[in-house]
């Protein structure tokens, strides 16, 4: 059997992409808000159920731009249980990350811990919808409103996720998506900011194009965050297959859940009650009553050609550029630490076959 990785990017048939390339070659418009860029923005607004979207070259530049657009300074409260780009975006903006612990069930930022972390320097909260499972968006907004804080969601995992009111991306002042190759919806590399109004989108569009407003006017020290026509064209094509891809992910999710339900010491992280899930990841926790340790199972899977990943281990707060912060102290983050030490994300992607999934399940069952 060929190696099984934690994910495999979804790609349309190559021949379907050729007509898009032909159009790019014919028009010679490669970037800077070309026709595919405009079409993808419109198509994503409709598919996701959001009002305004600004496409980006990746989510990391989008997070940095989101912070700049809202002029965030001082301290931002965030989670250590995420991909390192969440906190890196704060450091790149000259902002101090303040880590708080996570909820043991959802693994998202614990709203109970937010208030205690607020200081006179706090200007914003940056929560992550970890694994595409929604944060407690209502409570976070309430706290933000009480203290006059902005909320910027790192929604890199949350493409297409909905609660009762619709898209989870409509919460907060801004929400940032990733379209990286490993994500549910990919444009090779890519990202986006969901904006609540046209004025904010316009500011963000200026910021992602060096701050240019017109040929001779630069209004801010912007960056080059633009998505190319090549990526936007792929996005349009990917959207046609997204529903089928999500349905296949759901079947894989359900098969894992039923096969692993009775394995002592294995806990499948549940959804956070979302109305529409995206099955972006399949995290399990390896608990003390499992016969071997988390790292022994991780190695055993590798020995069998299964390259699962320990997302999110190590915690962001353990990396050298963060561990000196007062909020990075282990006593402040017990749930995040335990989760990081127990987690394995199992392979989940639309082309994962039943035989491959059965092999993964049997390695876990037979430890
Ligand atoms: C939670 C989170 N935030 C940010 C990023 C950065 O996204 P990108 O690779 O598009 O820059 C990722 C993953 O790549 C992520 O998982």
C-alpha cells in the first residue's frame, strides 16, 4: 500500500483546468484583481453566505493584514493550541500575544479565561475555530462588547461551517480563511478575509496591494497579499467539487467514529454542535487507559506507512519566541498542554479509500 498521509489535496481533473489556463494565457491578466479573482470573490460570498470577501495569497498574510486593518496594538488574547501562524501574525504586527487555556471539550479558547487575561493594553481577541469546530461565538462577542475589544477569528479551518444562524465566518470584526493545499478547500496556496462591510473590504484591498488607492496614491504601508489569477481560477473549479468532497469526508468521519467507539483509551473529539460541519480533521485523544503511549501509537502508525500528525503539538507557547511570555507558563495552560500531549489527527480526505481507512483503524485497535 502507498503511504497514507494525514491529508491529500483535492484536485479537479487536470483537463478541466486547461480552459482556465487558456483564458489566462489569452488575456495576459495574471494578477491584480483580474476576472477570475472577481468571479471567485462573488462565488465564495454566495457559497459561504457572507457579504464581503477579500482574497489573499495565503492566510498568514491575511491575518497580519486583518490586524493592520483594525489598527490592533498592545496585547491580543489568543490560544496556544493552534498552528503557529496564529501567534506569528501577532508578532509580525508588533503585538504581544497573551495565551489562555482551552475548553476540554471543544479545544477552542475557554471563554471563562478571557476576562482574567484582559489588561489596559488589551485591544483584541484572536480565537481559532480549531479543526473547524466553532468557538463559543456569542459569549466571545459579549465579552468583547463589554470591554470594547475587537475580535479577529482565525477561521483557517472553518470553510463552510455553519451554526443555526448561518456561516460561522460572519462572527467577529473579521474572519480569516486559509486555502492552503492541506485545507478542505484549496487554491494551491491562498486565503481570504471575510469583511462585514464594503468600506472595510476596500481598506483591506488597499492594504493587500501595497496601500495603493490609485496609480499615484499610497494610503498605508501595505503589503503584497494579492491572490493570482492562477489560484483564483483553481478556486472556481474547486468550488464545483466542494459539496461532493464534504460528503466523502463525512462518511470517513462516521466510519472512524463507529469503529473506534469501543476502543478503550481512544477518545474521538466530537463536533462543537455546528449545524453544518466540514470534517476538516479527525483528532483523537490517546488517554492513559490505552495500552501504549500517544507517541508509541504515532510511531506504530508510521511503521505501517500511516503518517498521522500530532496537531497541535508542541503548543505555540512552547516555541522559543513565545515561551518567555508570562502567559506561556505551563500552569496557565493545563488543558491545552494535556491535549497537545494526547492528540493525533488521523488521515481524512475525500480520496481516502475504505481499505486504507480499515488499515488505520486496525493498527489502532490492535495496539
Ligand atoms: C489555524 C491556522 N491558522 C493559520 C494558518 C496559516 O495558513 P496559510 O498556510 O494559508 O498561511 C494555518 C494553516 O496553514 C492554520 O491551520
